């Protein structure tokens, strides 16, 4: 706490405090002496009277002294600072307001949203600045941006920008917003201050390191009034994610309860012409999943839309998933001159939902349009491209060639190639071995769990491709030989890489002749199909949507449309591989469709970020630990910065002293 006197030059007036004492002393000067014949009776009266009046005189002296002291303080015009002053009243101020515009700020409290309250409090802070001060507003969202490119003096424009602003259904880059605010205050003369105006939503703020330089004052201004109980749709996904025509699909909707009491909700699902509902009970601070089953009669792009009964926070009560339904899987096969390649081709031709085409590993690119790539007798050619395909979500099935570098094969899945300098070799077994299932609960073997489709591990092998010891440690062994060595290993890396060491040549194995071989190969493709959708995509609110076309096209032929019918402006950039089309600005939530010459080409679902659905906020003590000062009102920030003028209180106190002295004088006269 501290006091600042605006009229410090008037301090000599403090000598006036002695006036009441001087008057009191002069009033007590020695009176003239008159002699009487007998004054004993008068002396008794004087002694009695002095015992009563002496305390009264001291009380009047005290009141008059307090009155003069109060008047002196009144003319000095003191300012009271209850805490450390961010900026003195006469210093030039540079103020950056970081205003939270993320999804949680749309919560409605007391008839207005948290964002509306934040803009009002930020405007209150700006109202306290003078023409000599500089200020700016930084919006805290997915990509923080300022109102002015640098600090400005037009406070009216900033306040108007606050009144026009809207909340954005995005998660926020808190660190980026603070870094931007700090950079704007660098090398400026005067007092520098940053105001964080937010609800301080706990999931977003509790782990943030603010890292504000000591030369910058930090004020945290919390606008949230309560915890904000909320139900939210936090996920909507399909199993399998890229279904085939006629295949049964399970649609899962995940519902979260952000409150301290169990809650019942109704989930609504719209999928084409289908409308369904399902009730669910969600435990306190927990999640529950609702599942719907559906079959797509035709191939194409579909949008699944789930919703809840709306509450006071409606932004997360809707969610979308875009589904690309295919006529079948496209499978590229190389090495058709090997026994494995020939048997794969024969089996795949027997599956009506598979379209097979020959491929050459050395000519692949990351945009090669196949769902599954099968390489028989692969020698490591094009390993870098295969690694890119795997990262994008493709499925790769590989059996090595004689002399192929094992490390190069495993490097596709991110395994350190230097650990395995050996070359692949076909090992002839002294005794025929069978295989067995190593992961019985894996999705690959669900079809065979009942026994009606036989035993997929029933083949007999007289040779095998032997992997060096430790090669399967980074993957999941699905099938093993009787002696424990891996026969089929899966490596994950966005998609799935299957390292197939099971020879299919009749001279070495009878497995390809078993009836279980065909359903096993079909399940391997279906259970591990590519998860990348070339017709459907997802994006994060606030980011720009992009569509890459592998040819040159005119920008006028491309449109981006929101499900509401609103057209989104786009920009087209020509690149060596084709044309890249990007939306001019970041987008909100909903379903967006890319059209080429009026025909839909790609659909993107943009959903509300689940991290913004938990509306719990940090306490004031927790906020104070992160910064200098934590407040709940903008006017309070002005008092901390500019000080509290005490002259109205001193004037009232002086009037009180006068009234009190009058009362004492009346009492003195009566006594």
C-alpha cells in the first residue's frame, strides 16, 4: 500500500495543524488578579469547575486538530494505491489487452456470455486511458491476431472493435497470444502493462507458463461467474472408418458430462434419410458412448450429424462425421512373378469387393490411389515413398526377396535400420512346422472366433523367411511358428505395415490350399484398411481449409460452401504437382464442401474442440500464482493503475469533524 500526493507543493500547509494548539494555549493565558476579603468559597468553585472542564478542553483541541489535519490532506489531493501501482498517474502507459475469444467464452452467465462480459471489462480498462497513452487488443484464439498492427492511440476504435467482436468456436494458443503481446511492448518508453481478460478455463490455463518479463506488469481479469455445468458431444466416429457398400457400420457418439451430478441425455443421429434417437445416462464428470448400426446401400459421400438436447452452452451440442463409402477396396500388387504374388492375385480375384491392379514400388508416389499395397518379393525399392504412404494411413503387406536388406524393410515402420544389417533369407526347416495365433483378441481373428470359418493358422510350413532376433520387438506378432519365431508381424505408423514371412510356394507350404486362406486374407484387408479418406476430411476450427488437385484448374471453377449455403472465399495457388486451393480465412464449425464446376469433390467436417467443453475455471488464488494481480472488474484495474482519489472521503471526514465539534461545544455549554 502507498499514497501519492498530487499537490505535494502544498506540504508547507501542514504547519496549520498547529493552529488549534496555539489558540488553546493563548486562551489559557494568566488572567488579572483581583483581591477580595475572603475568596475561599470562590476557590472551591474554581477547583470543582476545572476538574470538569479540563477534559472537555482537551477533547475540543483534539477535534480541531483533526479538522485542520484533514483540511491539509484534502488540499494535498492524495491517491491511495492498495497494491503495487502498475503505472503511476502521471506516467505514460502502454497497455495490451489479451481478450479470450475461444469456445468456452460462449457460455451464457447472468443473461450474457462470458465473451460479452470480457469485451465490456476490456472497454472499461481502455476508458481509463488518456490521450498520451497507447494501447492495443490481441484476440486469443487458434491464431492470435491484434486489432492494430502496432500500438495505437485511437481508444475509440479499439472500444468499437470490442463491441463488434464475436466469440470463435476454437481452442486458443495462449502462449502465442502472450508472446505477441510482449513483442508489441518491446522498446517502448513509459509503463508497460498486459491485461489477460478471460474466463481462465481450467483445462486450457492451468498448465500454461506465462513467462512475462519483469519490466511488464501483468493483470489477470477473470469474467467467469460460475463453473458452468455442461453436456457435450466430444466425438463421433465410425467403425470401420472407411466402409464398403453394403457393409454394416457402427456409428459411435461419445457424450461427456461436465457436472457433479449424473445426467440423462438424448442423442439424435441424422444420416441421409435416416433419423434415430437413443437415451443415455452419463455419470458425473465422465463419458458415455452411444452406438448406432447402419448399412450404406450405395457408394458416395455421406454426412453423419449427431446432436443433443440443447443446454445453455450450445456450441458443443452438435457434431459431424463425413463418410466415404466405396464400392470396394483398391489393391495394388507387385511381384506377381513370385509364388506369393500369384496366390495373392488368385485369392483377391475371388473377392468381389476387391479391385486389383499391378504396381511397381519404384514408381509409387504418396498420392498413388490405392487402399492396400501388397509387395511380394520386395527388395527395399522405394522405401522412402512407402514410409510416406504408411504415415498417411495406408496398409502395406510385404514379403521379402532373397538378399533384401532387412533393416531397409523395417525402416519403413520407423525401426532403426542400423540394428539389422542382415539380408533376408529363406530358411528350409528340418521339420515341418505349423503356426498358431499369438493375439487371439485382435480384430483380425474375430471372424474365426466361433470356429465356423476354420483355423486361420492351420497351414503346414517346410520353409520360412527368417527375421533377425529382435526385429519384431517394435511391432505386434499376430502369427507365430511352433518354435516361437514370428510368422506375421504388424507395425503401426499411421497405417499398418504387415511383414509376411509365410511362404506360399507349394514346395514349402500347403497353407494357400486351405479353405481358411481366402477369408483370412479378406479379413486382413478389411481389418486394416486405409484410414485416409481421399473424399472426406476433418479440420480444426480456426484453420484454413485446403484442397490439393493433381492438375491445373481455374480458380473460378472451384467453390467452397458451408452446409448453410454460405460461400467461403478461396485462393488458388499453382504448384509443380497441381493446384492448391485454400480458404482466405480460418473457418468455424460445420460441414464444408469443395465443388469443382458445381460437382462436389471433397467434404470436410469441422467440429467444436472438446477441450473447450469443460467450463470449470481457475480460482482467484490459482490465477494470482500465475501473475502479478488477479481481478474481477475492469474499473478495479483502473483503481490499481491510477490510484483511488481520497479527497471525497477527506471532505466527508472534515464535515464530520465540524459536526462532532458542534456537538461537543453544545455539551460543554450544558455542563
